[in-house]
C-alpha cells in the first residue's frame, strides 16, 4: 500500500471533520433504529401457486386423466418447475405448482404470469363442461391479525351485516392489505320440490325453472327520449325476498298453481354447511386482515387497533369480539426478547473489554461498538432489512467479531505507548502495523458467510439477512478501527504509559509453559491434534441432525383428518366433542379457534396451509405458556389416540422456517393407483416395526362407496330419456340446482330447487324418480336403470403426474428425523429394490427439506474457499503460509463436536452456517499470528524466538476476542432457534483459538525446519 497515505494519520489531521462524521453516524443510527421495521421472522417467498378446475359429474379417474394430466403435462414445459402436486376428487382438481428452490424471489410473480398464459393456451383442449382453470397466486399471503365475532341473539345474516360494515372501515386503515371473511355461511332459499307430486300434477321442474327465471331476469327495457330529457324504463317483477317467491303463480298446461302449492319454500343457510369457523367452541365469523408488503408492522398494528376500537364501540350488545391472532403483539414481544439478548451481549463484550484492557482502553472499545451498530442500522434501513430473529441474531454473532478490530487497534496503540512513542505516532501505527492484516481477517470472515448469502433455497432466503448484517457490521468495524478509534485513543488514552512489569501473571506463565512444550515436541503436538480431529470426525456420527427446530411460540396446531367419506357435519361433531372434553375449562388453554372443513389462514409466514375438505379440520390452541403448550401436546395426543382411533389427529408445535409437516415422510409413487395403494400398505408394515415412530398415516388410500346407476341405453332411447336427463334429474333431487337468485342488498341469494329431505336421502326415492318421456308420459327410473354399490377412491394425490401416497409419522422420542431416517434406510432400500419398474419410494419430510437447503451450501463452498484463498494470497503471498493458515480452520470441528455432544444440541441448518463461519474466524486469527511471526523474523529476530514471541504477544488479543466472541453468544444460546449454532460456535471458537496459539506454532516450527536454540533449556515441567 502507498506509504504516503495513512488513514489514521489523516483522521488526526482532520479531527473536526471526523468528529462530525462520528456524531452524524450516531444520530443517523439512532433514527434508523427507530425507523426499522419489526418482524418476528424474515420473509421468504412461497414459491407455490394453485390451479383449480372443476368438471361437474366427472369421476376421480376422469378428472385425473382428462383434466389434471393435461394441465400437469403442459406445466412440465416450465423451466423453473420443481414438481407438481395435485389432489383429485370427483369433479374437482387442485394442482400445486412448486418452483425450484433456486428461483429468485423477484422472478416468482413473472413466473406466475407465464403459468397463467401457458394454461390458458390449453384451456380450449379441456373436455366440454370443465369450469376454469382458476389461478391462486396469492397462496403465500399472510393474515397477521384475525378477529373472531360471536353473536348472542343475532342471526348469521345480521352478524354478517355488521362484519361487512367493519370490513369496509378496516380497509381505510393505512397499509392494510387483503381483508377476508372466515366461516360466513351464504344464505339460500330452498324450493323443496317433490318429484312424486310434480309427476302427479303433470308438471316438470323445468317448467318451474323457466317461469322463475323469466320473471326474475334483468333485461334492458329501453329509454324514453323526450325533447328535454332521458327517461329510463323499468319493468317490475324481480324477486327481492323469499316472500315474493311464495306469491308466484305458475301457468302450466293452461292450469294455474301457486308455487307454494307444489314447493316448500324455506330461507336458511347453505346445506350442507360451508367451511365453519369457531372460537372457544362457539360459532363465529372471522375477519382475517393482511398488511401490505414493506409496511411497519408495529405502526400498522397500532392503527388497526385504533380503528377496531371504534368499530367495536359501534357494535350492539350481544356481539363479542375476540382478537385471536395479533402479529403486532407477537412481534413486539419477540423483538423485545431479541433486543434484550442483544443488549446483554453488548454488556458482556464491554465487560470483557474493561476487564482485559483497563478502563481507558476499554472505554475506547466501548465507544466503538455503538458506532459500528449505528452505522449498521443505517445500512439496514437503506436495504430494507427489519429487526427480526435473523438480523438481531446476526448482530449478536457479529458483536464478538467486530470488537476484535477495535481491540487490536487499541492494543497496538497501548503497545507503542509502552515502548515510549508519543501518542499521535502510536495512533497512526494502527494503520501502518495492523490495518491490512485486520482487513484480510475481516474479509476472510465475511467470505465464510458466502454460503449463506448465495444459498437460493427457501431456508437460504430465510437466513439471508445473516450474511448481509454480519458482512456490513464487520467491514464497518474495520473502518471504525482505523478511522475513528485512533481519534478516540488520542482523546481517552494517556499521553504516556509505563511498560508492564516483566513478571508474567499466572495465565501468561501457564500459556508460556504449554507453548514451550508444544514447540519443543512439535511432531507429538501435531499427531495429538490429528488424533483429536479424528476422534471428532468419529464423534460427529453421534451428533443428531436437524432441519429447523420447532417454534417457541405458545400456539399448538391440531390437524384433524377424519375418514375420507365423512361429511362436514360429522367432522364438526367429532371436533366439538373433543373440544368440550379436553379444551373447555383446561387451565393450560388461553383460547382456541377451530376451522371445520378448511385449514386455518396463514397467520404467520411459516404456517402450512391445508386444502379445504369436508373431512378435515384444524384447531389453533394458544396455551398460557410454552410449558403449558408442551403439557397440552402430550395430553391431547394421548386423548386423541385413545378416543378417536379411526381419525388422524396430529398435535404439533408451530414450525420455524419453511414448513415441513410430520418429520418422517416417504412417498410411494407409480402409474397405477391401485398398485400404489398396495405397495403403500406394505411399506406401512415395514415402518411400523420401528418403535421410535408414532402412528403411520397416509394422505389417501381409503376407498368410499358410490351408487352406480347402470342405464339400459336401448330402452331409455325408446322412451326418449338420455343419460344427461337422468344425471340432471338425480342432481336436482339430491344436491339441488340453482334456479335463480334473489338480489338482497349487497348479497346474491341463490334459489335452489331440490327434493324434500325424506326423498333426497333415500335410494328408493331415486328408484321411483319419475322422468318425462318423449310421449309426455312419466317414466320411473327403475324401469330403465339398475342400481348397485361400488367402491372407488374418493381422492387421489399425484406428484409429477404419478399417483403418489405419502406415508407420514411423528417421532415419539427425542430423536431427530435424520437419525430415524438413517435407522430406517436399510429396510427402505430393501423394500424399494423389490418394487417393479416405474414404482418408487422417495424420502420426504424434514430430511428432504434439509437436503434441499444444504445442497446450495455445498455448491457454494468452493467459491467461498476460492474467495478466502485469493484474499489470503494478497496478504501472505506464500503457498506455504497459506497452507498453514488453512489447516487450522477444520480443527475447530473438535470443539464443535464436544460442545454439541455435551449440550445435546443437534446440528441443524443454522448450526451448519455457524460451523462454516468458524472457518473465517479461525483463519482470521491464524493470519494475524503468521504475519506477526514473519514481521519479527524480518526485524532480525531468531526464527524460534520469533515464533515464541509472536504467539505470546498475540495470545492476549486473540484470547480476548475469542472470549468476547464466545461469551457474546451466551444470550442467544437460550434460544431454541439459535441455541445449537451458539453452542457449536462457542465450542469451535474456544478450541480453535487454543489450537491457533499452540498447534500453529508447532506446525510452523516443523514446516520450516526451525531448531530450538542450544542456549534454551528444554522445559522440564508443564504448568497446569
């Protein structure tokens, strides 16, 4: 570097300007901290889109082969497609389009536009009668606030009217996103038309339909133009209420009938019920409220609360309002906890600084830390990074690293002052002596986080801010150390300092003794270290693997999956019984909400939204504490197993990071659904032998009854009856068909014609169904059709155009999924090998998600190593020294394994990132030590003495920064999310630092063939 320029010297020559920038940085940092958004967790893209299509009357097989397969085949042309997954039911298909993990967040929305265009292109090729396809590209929308409204003494319609008014007011809140209603039941006017009575009177349902539609039609009736004005003409007769229907007269075959003479007219709600929403066991209607992306959640929460207070004040007595999901409160508590941990870490680092450096030197470091954090906050606001779990954790991790530069700078100033140099010259020595080794170490440490920054998986996107925040803070810390720290030193440090006494303290004497032993017997030291490294590799096999840990939120989720042919009413009855017995009055429960026939709204980004189904329900139970949550999980799981053996009840915690579901999953796939069912049943037996697995369930496999109507086609044609006529007549009797609509205020109320309850629930009614023949005579259905029962699949899941059954299981003990998967692997491989061609077994669940997230890390590691190597070569310019610096980095694994095994913490995705970061931290220390040795040798020191003196001289700052870095992790070691990473890094830093100071000198001695001087006596005792 050009010696004519010295940044530290420039700072001393322009004190006022530098002080101005320091003050400006602090003020800007404080303002940025206040303005930073607050979130519980960082955002990540949900790279899933839903495509839905319906074909009324189609079977599952017809739906799969004629609709789903055509769409999935077209989707395979999409470059960024990872896989398709579809759920097929009679007359309905829902296809999940999942993009590749490495699809950039910015490319997701343009890809959805491309998907729409692709599928719209093939829409004309779908069978006649197919409705759709429809696209849902807002699958990842989050509704952080959910209000439940209950009514005592009001009807559903009256409650809904109040909610529509509330919704309109909520939409005026700044930065509000979508506002959706949950559990509202649509009103319906039913005309119960008896086929027997209509046949007796000689009228058909079509006559009634035609009359009602003609009277209720909205048709342009013209405009009267006069010389001075336009006058619109209006024709009356449209239906405004169900009472208007009762007064309708029908003229059929020259006879008049009042509609109420041939139909029972009732106004009620959808039958069967639409998906329901309940709170604390009571019927409710919910409002799910989202927020626009990028808005400040806490400010939005305050504005929403203010608006809701006004809304609630205007509601009548009898309407109860329950705030069942409040993301602003959760975020405030979470950020408060993280911020507390950050301040605890700052206090720890400052304590280390004051204790080790003394009050004055420690004060310089104490001022440097807030400066670095302030400038980092400014960059975070500029880049749109909020305060959340990852960014605050990154600041805590960075604290122990960024203090390193300030400590080294102050240590250098103190050292020069003790040598008798004047204070200004000592301050400028920061640039000349340590700036570039510090910069090399800083850049190497930042480079060690490259796998985080370039990991384009969902997990990588979740943790991306870790790389950005640590990178910014470390680079800023170097600038502060060489620009601001010298000026602070001039102000705070004394103008002269006495040299420390030659007598070493106990710790220094202990280290000197150990160093002497290691340098005297360097080969033995190297062999011992290699042995410990080998043991750590062996011990790694006993460390459990993990994807992401469960959440520390108090909610628990109860997934309720009944038999495939259950009605929504039966599912509701089961859930109601469970709630009444186990949730009402439970002291551990704060409140809960139930979703029947649907899954809960995505109230937090990592929540796994389930498809609607009449046999599915979900309870979101909020416990009074995390301990209460754990008790509830145990008790509710046990109760469900005993009391509902035929129902799949899965009680689970919330997930952190991308959702997975049950941790152990295996997919059995193949072209023939029936064979897939058989193989899935066989694999279930294999999995059932493992005692660590809970109940093994599948997403489909259970057949259901259907009534097959075999039409005698020739006889039907003779009588003038077609298959279409019969299907329409059967649908009119059982489910009913929409005749017209009543326009009531803002609602459109369907008028549905159907058979009376007694007739539509009896198969005998279907046999006796009278059909109009070609000659005007009624034809009984039994005369032209045979009825019998058959079994067919009510639902078929597919993945990549193959019928796929996913077997899922929870883990009953404390084992991690990867551990259980390894135990099952031999039996799974043996089973898979016996399957015929075209049929496969694939691993899913957290093991698959973990592999997908770790694969990009492995792919980027070579780039990380290349970047580190390049940076180090600029500094060292020696292959031999480069090798020595690099060889120390993997040895940190010794401490990692010891820490993880002793703490019982698993090696998860985040812990792996910490292990990679260790490489940079240890290389940083090694670089500083090697540069110091070379500097002493160039200054004329004997090689042996240069190694010894450099190690002893660098021992104090290296140990101090190691202490600061490891102790700063203590506050987050209590966190479920950060705990494993904290333990791994603490163990790796401590052991790696010791090896840097003892193993590296021994390696240096051996590598360069340095002999111990004859005058130095060998060490006879080892100081313990």
